[in-house]
C-alpha cells in the first residue's frame, strides 16, 4: 500500500537510526547543548521549587482562557526567539558569502552554512515566524482579551480551547525536534512542487514540515471555531453587535478567515502527503499531476492567512490608540466595515503570489486590481487612527509608541505592497528581496502591534505594569534594527537581488549586506533590552501593582474587573449600555466595581485530556515522519479512544461557591488599598 | 462617539450587573452553532477537493472521463445512494422520536441508521476492492488519485458517523436525554445529513459525469 522507499527501513524503528542525529555539524551540536542546558535549568528549577504539581494543576490541565492565552504567548515568544536566530544565521551567511573570493568555513564553500543547511534555516525561519510565532501570539492575545471584552466568563468551548493550544504546542515541538533528529525541509516555507515530492526530496525534512504545518492548522481551526462561537453566542446582555469593541470585531473577521481558509491548507498538505506516502499523482510532474494545483490551493489559504495575521494587529492598534489619545475611536462603523472588507477581499487576491507563473494577462489583471482594492479599507483604517489622534491628548507611553511604529510600518509596507500589486512590474522583482522587504514591513507591523498589545494588556492579566525605561530602549533599538536591515534590503531588491541566496555573486552588494548585519546587531541589543525589560518588571512587580484600570483612560469591558483577572472573570456579568461601556460608566459616575451578595459561579473543570491528545498527536506525527507504522497506528487508535472516552465524562464542570468569590473579590480590593501601590 | 452618551440616565435605577449565572446564554444553541462552524470547515475541505477534481479532470482530458464511465458503475452507486438516504431518513425518524422524548424510538431509529450505514460502507468497500483488483488504483494517474480520495474521504466520514451513533446509543442508555446527549444527537443529525449532501455531489461528479459525456 505504501510507497516503497529507497534506503534502510525496519519494522520497529522505521527509518529512524543513529545516523539521523546530526552530531557531525558543530552548529547543531552547539544548539543542542544550549537547548539541553536550558531544558535542564528549567526542569531543575521545577524540581527545586517543587513546582511540578502546581504547573500540572494550574497550567497544563487548565481550561481557563487567560492561562491558555498566556501559554500561547509564551510558546509564540520562544518560537520568535528561534525564528530570530534563524534570521541571524541567514543575514550573517549572506554578509560573509559575497563574491568568489569570500572564505568558507565548516565545510561550506563560502560563508559558514552549506546550501542544504541554509535552505533548512530559511524554510524554518518562514514557517516558524508565520505559523509558530505570530499566530500563537495573536491567538493567545485574542484568547485572553475577547472573552473579557464581551463580558463572558470563558470561551464557548474551554476544552476545545485547551486542545487547540496543545496541538499547536505539539506542532512547534515537532519543528524543534527536527533540529536534533533528522533534518527540516529546505525548499522554502510554502513548499515547492514537484520538488517536495518523494523522488526529489526523499528525506524526512519535508515530512517534518508537512506534519508540523498540518497539526498547527488543525489547532488554529479549532481556535477559530471557538472564538467565533464565543463572540456570537457569549456576549453580555446589552452588548449588541454595534456595541462590540473593535478588537472583538477584528477577531471575528480574522477567525472567519481562519475558519474558511485553514481547511484548504489542510487539503493542500494532505494531498502532498498522499503523494509522498501512497504514491498518488496530485502534484507530480507526470501522470496527470498538476503542480499549479498545489500553488493555488496553498495560496488560497496563504493570502487569507496574511490578513488572518494582520486584522488582529489592526484591532490591537484600534484599542491602544483611543486609550492613549483619550478619545473615542474615530469612525467605529467604518472600522467594522473595513475589517470585513479586508477579510472578504483576502479571498480574491491569492494569485498575486505567482503572477509570473503562466497566467493569462486578463487573469493577472484581475488579481492585480483586487490586490489594489485591499488598499481602500486599509486606508480607511489608517485615516481613522490618524483622526482618532487628531485633537486628542496623545500620551506617548509604551503601548502607544508600538502602535505608532506599527502605523509607520503599515505605511511603508502598504505602499510597497501597492507597487507589488502591479503584475507588470512584479515580473521585475518576483522572488526578489524587494518583496521580502515588503512583507517583512507587514509582519514587523504585526510584531509591533503585538508588543504594544502585550504592554497594554499585561497589567490586566498579571496585575502589574511593565516598567517603561528598558522597554523604551527595547523599542528604539527595534526601530533602529528595522531601519538598518530593511532599507538596504529594499535597495538590493531594486538592484535585482533574489531571495534565499546561500551565496551572493555580486560583490558590489557587499556594503549593503554589511549594513544589514549592523541592523541585526541592533536587533540583538534590542533582545538584550527586552530581557532586561522583563527582568526589571518582574523584580519590581510589587511596586508596579495596578488596579482595574491601569491606564486611566481605557474604554472597554475588560477594564471593569480586577487586575489580575479572577478565574471567573466577572463576579457579576455586566449589563452593557453603550459602546465603550467602561468609558460610559466613568462619564456617568458609575465606575464602582463594588457589589455585594455574591452568587455561586459555574466554571468548567480542569482536565488533562488535551495534554494527552497533544502528546499523542506529537507521537503520531513523529511516527509518520519516520514511517514507524506500528507506532502511528497505535497513536491514532489511542487518539480515537481517548476522544470517545472523554465524551463519556460526566463531571466536566464545577462550582465556585459564593464565599470563595467574596473572598477573592475582597482580596483584590485589599491589595489595591495596600500602600505598596506605586 | 456613542450616541447613548447623551441620553439621560438615572444612576439609581440603572442595572449595571446581571444576577444569575449564564445571563441568558443558551448552552444547547452554542453547541450546535459551533458544530455548524465545524461543518463549514468540512465543507471547505470538500470544496478544495472538488476544485482539485476539476483541475485534475481537466488535466486528464476526455480519455480519463470515458475511462471513469467504463470503470465506475453508476447503477451500483445508485444502490449506494438509496441505502445512504434511507439511513438518513431513519435518523430523521430518530429525531422525531427525540422531540416526543421517546427513548425507544430514538434507539430504533439510530440502530436502523447504523445498520444501513454499515451496509453502505460494505457496498462502497466492495466497489473499491473490485476496482483495485482490476488494476484501477489511485496510483495510476492524477485523475484517479482525486476520484479515489473523494470517495474514501467520504467513506471515512461514514465510519466516523457509525462510530458516533454507537457511542450515542451507549450514552443514551446510560444517561437518558441529558443536555449533553441531546446536543450530540442534534449535531450528529447535522453531520449525517451533510454526508448525504456530499454524496449527491460525489454521485453526480464521479459516477454520473462520464455517462453524460
């Protein structure tokens, strides 16, 4: 039934053997040592502080949307670091390997990375940054904020929420494992057909890529179902559609995109899987296969995915800018319409990813025009933010700085995006670094919004503000790094440099590549400031404790409960009277949180099943990568069995008694009254 | 600017906080709504597969289509259709019984639906085995790859549906019509009807198309 493989295989270990461990590569050995030391430090700390049971009880088995959101963010942060290291390797390799006389080290002809190695690095960089860094960070923040903004006590399906997270985590673990066992795909993060077919890529790299991608897609789809149902069904009484906070609107739009587009990604990857495992001919070069089918299916997901990433970022900006302009958001209704217009248009633009691939002029023109259409709702949003700031009392606190940086990056990225939208000129720079610089502006916009959002909502989740001094250093060095890396990249793009080079043949480009390396140095310094920012904030956490409304000028429901938010979110579900309910209550002198006569609260009960399913899925994918059929069959059977058994569970929720609620509420009040408050 | 900012409010009589737990949330409706969303993702999977079918059929040209007509037995598929639709009908009667609150009625309906589902699976597997034995396999060309993928993916859904029905029989026997059991029965109805709808597309595109040309 399965395709006959070249090379050794045995029924017990599949393709796995000691040769799969790349101990001859000093870079990977170094990485392995670093990872081991980090892992030992973490495990050691867990044992030393006897934190194991606490972690299991409070975090691993949690179904609390805030904790799951925090874990999503931590996962995203770790993967962001990994993706950044990949970027560092790409930039340093390209700065070294310029011209025929550039020296080579570690077995490479030029620079220090062999073509096979740097291929894996840029594939991993792309996949990780999009799927395992940006997506978890955004989903995490949506997870935390959306239920609070609509006055709900949890997501619609808390169990599914945990499951989605653990599947994403399993997928990320799979990508990390490929560093040390086997290798990773080296043909680019979006796949390259028919090169990714078994005859041309017989190794495990493509399989790792495929299964990690697939698993995370399943996780994200689950998350999107959950968020949509939460927004549609769980809003507090009185919160009509047009009273919903803009971030919630953006989340709704973005998750509608995810809901409809991720299944297409699953199909595009699954068909590749059938080709690789069963020898079918979906994307093969001969026998009736069609490689353009892959490109179309993939980018039918791929482009909506871009807006899936950017809409929540826009939503975050729409929350931060009014707060720090001390005004209500300008053009609320147009913001809503613009979000959905972007979400809608996102479905009609995918072909602009391959204008050069033999489409008729009429087809190219169509996609060219639809791509430019995106500029209209985006422009509406930009003007709305500007008019929000106009005549506002703008305060340049950290979240606002990040939001403003995002706005500038959106201008640069958006303008260059319009340039890319011309099919005719795209022929000049297709697959060039001009395009790379363009979409890095966009993803850095997303990253900026995320940093802003983390600064903004951090006090809500943890009960203390992040300090500002190191945070500002971090911010400015990120600005510096961005300028120094991407301005030269735009120039090189015009000069004709193509992307993903392991060797740069044109010596005249060397100065620009070195300037980019300086930019990377700024990023490294920024990373140091980020660590200092976190450290100082954690050290001074008692000094920086805050109440329900740490910024003073916030407007939405999430600021109407204590910081940190209690497990049940709201002791009483709020009744909503206006858009910007919290601002409305403050204006009308109803801003007291006080209320007595607490009641019992029903909450979902913690469960270890999602962790178990995550672990089984990880083992399943690992077995499939290495073609260990017995393990794959066992894991699949167990997954089905666990799902069925779980459906028989009776006690899936519990009651928080009124006395406990009263105790938590009183403690939160007392903490505020204590003199330690900064 | 929110319009209601200007409205006159009486702070004393304004209700700021709700009493009670779920504040009007409809648990059953929420469950079913989420399942509809899931069905939408599955519909997208089928949409992508049918799009691939279109592309690969175009690739293969007419020869493959006439081959399709000669190897896929439309009359056998018609028999499959009747069985599957009868299964859906039986499940529909189970839902009528659910409205009446009759446990026996629901059980009988589901048992009939399950048996018919298994018969359907048996027939489809027989068809596939027959084709495989003649050397018509998905590995032959891209067009057959997608044809078999569509048929098998649909059959896997039927397997899941049959398993789900067995689970529901057990849970109904144990718990009666608790809200968990009821919403699962409703969702299963959506799922089961959806598979019948997909089968209509399969029947038209895979089994009938070659005949028409």
